[in-house]
C-alpha cells in the first residue's frame, strides 16, 4: 500500500526518520540562508525577540526536551532569559510574567491541545506568540503571530526523532539571529557548525550494528534503565529515556548525574543498565565520577562520549561537534539504542501501545 512505498526499503518509519536527520539539518541550513550566507529569518520575529524581556517556551513530550536545549542556546548565544514550561501545567502553575513576554510554542504537529490551551489564554492578554512547528498551517501555527518551520518533512513514527533535532537546529538559528540583532559578537558560525553536525549524524547512522549490539547487551532483558548526564547531556538523557520508554516499554529515567545520589541510586542493583552521556568537556570528569559510583553498586555502565574526551573503555564515541550543538548528535545513538531495544523485545516500533502521534484532547 501507499505507506509501504513511503517507507521504501526501511522496516519502520522510525528508522527511516532517524536516518533522514543529516538531510533535515542540511535542508534547514538551506532554507534559512540568504544568498550572501547570512541567516534568513523574518524581521518581525527578530523584532519580537529583541523587544521581549523574557521568553516563555511552552511544549510537551519530546518538543519539551527540545525546548530545554533551546533555552540554553538562547541564553548562551543571545543572552536573553528563557523559561521552559510543560504545556499541560502552565496555566495551573503559572509563573509571574515579565513585562514583555514572548511565548514560543514548540510542536511537531502544531495540534497539541495542551499547547493550544495556553496559546488561547496568552492571546487573550495580547501577548505575542511564535510557533516552531513541522506543520505550517497547523492550528498552533495559524493562531500564533509568527511561525518558524522546522522543515523535517512528514514524521510518521509516533516516537519523534527528526522533528526534535530539527527543532534544536531552528532554535540555534533563532538564537544567533537574535544575538546579531543586538550586536553581540559571536565566534560561532551556526550554518557552518550545523553542517558539521549533519556530517557527524551521517557517521552515526552508519554505525547501526554497533548500537544494535549495545541495545542487545544492555537492554534485551532488563526491567529498567537509567540515563545520566550533566549540563546539556542531562536534557538529552531525558529524551533518551523517553524514547526507550515509548517504544520498548522499559522503565527508564533520565537523571542529572549529581542528583542520582540523592535518592535514585537506591534503585541500582546488580546489572542495572546505566547509560551515561559525556559530551561536555567541563563536566567530563564529574559524570565519570558518577559512573564509578553506580558501578561500585553493581550497575552495568555504558558510557557514550564525544571524541576528544573519550576513554578507551567507553562503549561508543560520537564525532566532535561544537559544544553548543552536542544534543543534536548525542541523541542519535540513544534513538537507535531505543529502536533496537524495541526490536529485540518484539515491540511495535512505529505504533507503540497507548500513544498517539498528536494529542488533540487536554
Ligand atoms: C505526543 C507524542 C509525542 C510528542 C508530543 C508532543 O504525546 O506521542 O511524541 O512529543 O505529543 O507533540 P507535538 O506535536 O506537540 O510536538
């Protein structure tokens, strides 16, 4: 049928969409580039970013995880304060708003009801809203003042992969454009660095066999799994754990490396898989310290590190990219590990139980 044709030779949409990520990043580089090599972004969006004194990112699920990385990008690059909120909680646990808030809604589908509830409310107050979405013309895109398109192409698998990396790439460009508009000097060329990211993604999608083995070794029979990381790696751990939960039904949690000892370490038993990300130079030693703590309690640690800070015993090494952009590449091995873990456990990868691609009820 038609869906088989779209899948091509791939057994699952998820695997196809993981593999598409380098092309999606290159597509974003093209779509957001002027002929003279500068970033192409609406003047209106630039003005809205410049005028707001605080940005409120609203999202759910994987898009929320992209928002956490987006906050770091905007704060580090454009020096603007950002808060990230889970859409379904925002109206209950509403923060005190700044004088000129700008709301950014991140949604692959552009249809998530929890986000729409917030958008309707903030528009009542006359606040400005920008939607970052893979579906321009979607409800959230139409009802917001501005839209940024993630250009990832249709995402069919319920577990989001390419939309997540696309959202972070768009955040990078938005952050740099906002920095430029404020005259902030940067020694970071986003289009070039995203090109390096795309190449690194390609290297990773060529290492499926290795990741399949890691999934088999650590996750084929385990009941639970932990993902630990610090700094940006922590946010990617949240996403890696969500991917694993969604499609393999293994109970998985992402933790900040330093928080583990304040409770969760009680769950570590003989053989508990602990996947640690180590892509951030400034926390490389401390995350490795956390790995030793769990290993001493019997855990089975699997370190995924970045070239340049790797050690010989690390299970997997990611090609080096700019430190701002490590989440765009470090998530790929986690996506693939989740994929193969689900396969080994005979799960329905593209249509996991109880989940919907887009949740249009609150
Ligand atoms: C659903 C999907 C998740 C997704 C979330 C947000 O729960 O199962 O994969 O991350 O909605 O979707 P959105 O389209 O708003 O990004």
